[in-house]
C-alpha cells in the first residue's frame, strides 16, 4: 500500500501513544506540544510520499527534510521545564519507531 493511502490519523495516534509512554509523568504538561509536533511529523511524512510519487524529491532531500522536522520537535520538547535531551530524543525515536516499518515499506526507502 502506498503511503499516500495510509491513514495519517492512525500514524499520529501510534506515534502519540509511543511518545506518551516515554514521557510518562511529564505527558500532561507536554501533551499539546508533542501532539502538534507529531501531527506535523506525520503530515511531512505523507508530503514526502506524495512528492516521491510525483518524482519531485529524492531520498537525500527527504532525509534532510525529516532531520529538520526531528530537530524542530526536539527543540519544542526541550523548551518544557523538566524535559531533558535524552527524554526528548527517546520520545521522538519511540514515535518514529512504531511507524518505521509501515512508512519505509510504503515509501520504498529506508527513510526512518
């Protein structure tokens, strides 16, 4: 199934649940920021899939785009008091890991 056919809401839900498990007691405070960042991440993944299908992005540019998105999410999480770099990294990595197989298989690159 091409990524363009995958339900973005399912990706967001799976990513959010994984991040929530990592951030545990801080989740209540982090939730609105994390949810927005994960929604943006999922939308960017879908955009990359659409651009790939149209032949308008290559793997290198797609990876760069996701690196920028990851840095943005990390920066947002680090602005919240009590969230350290390791916690932010673990939350982002957990969120991406749960959708990694689906995304990579669908897009045709080892993007995540």
